[in-house]
C-alpha cells in the first residue's frame, strides 16, 4: 500500500512539474501579431494618485508617439517604443505644474491577450516624469529619481483602439520631492489612471 501511494505521489509530482514547465515555456514562447504596426500616436488624459495622501496629479492632454513592430512572431517585451511625449494642462492638488518627459524611449510591453474581448494587457516601462512649479518639484519614477524604470499597467482594446492606464500593477513612486506643501512626499506610491486613443487603430493579437 505504501509503495503504491509513493508511486502515485511521484507520478503526480512528475506530471505537475511537466505541466508547470510547459506553461512556463508557453509564456516564454508567446508571440504577437500587430497590424498595421509602424508609427503611431496616442492622445488622451492621465493622472496619478498618491495612495498615502490621496493627492491627485493630472494632465488634461497627454500626447505620445512612437513605433510598433509589424507583422507576426514579435516578442511581447518591447512590442513598441514611445519616442516622444508631451504632458500639458497639468496640476498637482489643483496647483498648475510643468511636466518634463525623461527616460525616452519608453517601452510598450504585451503580457497577455483575451481573445474573447480582443484586449491585450501589458505595461509601459521606462517612465520618468518631472513636475515643477514655484515652491514644488517632484519626480515620478520607479525605484528612484532618474532611474528611468517607472512602470504602469495598461490594456489595449482592438475594437476601439483605446489604451487604458490601470492603477494597481505598476511601481510608480514620487521621488526627489522638494516643497510641495505635504501634498506628496518622497517615496509615496503613485497609481496611474487614464485613457486615450491610438492612431492609426491597431489590431494586436496573440495565439
């Protein structure tokens, strides 16, 4: 009886290991198809919320442009790049600020695809933004000011050509905070949200 139980457990463990190995391999081997690909632009709005102070920094106009890889067989990491960006109409806690874009090019990365809705989930990585006004300046980045490794989670929907920024799932924090009247503080986690349209509209899929 004991030998039989041991054999069953070993067989089950082997099957589990094979299953996990297969899943990992599938994740690593996932490829992406982009049509039409090439140059694209994004226009929309965005904001970040300080999860400690609840201060919201928002911009009424966000314009990004870059390039997406074309055709099939593309890796999800670096599926696209953002080479230019402008953030205007920006405020922090209602105070007007100027936002400078750093760390370009940023990367567009695809991580999963929901065929039923035609929606790709992924990230924008490499984010580094510096907001400044009289008596206040701060950097939005990942692990530190000037690290150029800020990341936020996104989705892209084929039917509408819409990118949506998702709050949880990124590593954005405020760094190098000077002044700012306690609205934000050094090391505070920041969650992004917002939406906008991609032109020309893309169809992004994965098996």
